[in-house]
């Protein structure tokens, strides 16, 4: 008897494990290599993806796509999906877009995140896609922008980030 795929596994198109990758291994490869390893399942998806029902599905240099499934589990007191869910998906995509441009031994941290909510998200909104693209990557500062849309391309939220790029200390 085969196990039914979870919503995240259906988004990913494969079985998904969740966990935290070994830091030394993760930082020994380029950001894009690391993201590809997560997409393929070589590395686990971050635990937050399991909790919030979203996952990285595409990555190329300077661009990533996450897909997510808003559900009633994420409703705020007024009955719509909490803005924190949308912000988390946007923040994840924005950070990974920046990460996709980094060399082995480089890391980043978010300095600023700005999100604009355009319309309410409901469980009935269906699967949402978040595409993030890098605007600029310099020696210390990187910026990116992202859009959260439904299957028809209807915009729900958009955001920008500024990240600090830094070397990862050896050892």
C-alpha cells in the first residue's frame, strides 16, 4: 500500500523530508548549488516549510519560485489568511533569490523587509506562487523584489528586501 502524498509533497512533486542541513556542508557550496540540493531532496526542506505549507520549487541565478497552500490553519481573527503567512513566503523567496547569487563561503542576513498586501488571501485562493528576483548584489548589500500571485496571475502581495552579504568564517 502506498502512502498518500502530503500537500507539500504534491507541490514538490516528490517525497519531502524536513530538517536543517549541516552548516559546514551547506556553506561549502554556492548558494545556487545549495538551493538545487534542497529542490532535489538531497538536502531537507527547512522545518518552517512543513509548518506553513510552502516550498522552494525552482531556482536559477538571481531568481527563485516558492509555492504555497494557504489554508484555514493560517486564518487571523477576521477569517482571512494572516499577513504573517504571506510575509514569511515573501521573505523566504527574497532571501533565497539573494542566496542563489552567493559564492561558497558567503552568507547573508535580512536587513529590511517591506511588504504590501494587495488583497486578502483565503483557503479558496488556491495554490499561490511567489517569484523573487534579485535587483542588485554588491560586495556587502543585495536587494530583491517578489510577487505573490495565484494561478491566474492575480496579485495578492509584493515585497522587497535588503540583505547584508558577508563572508562565513572558516571553521
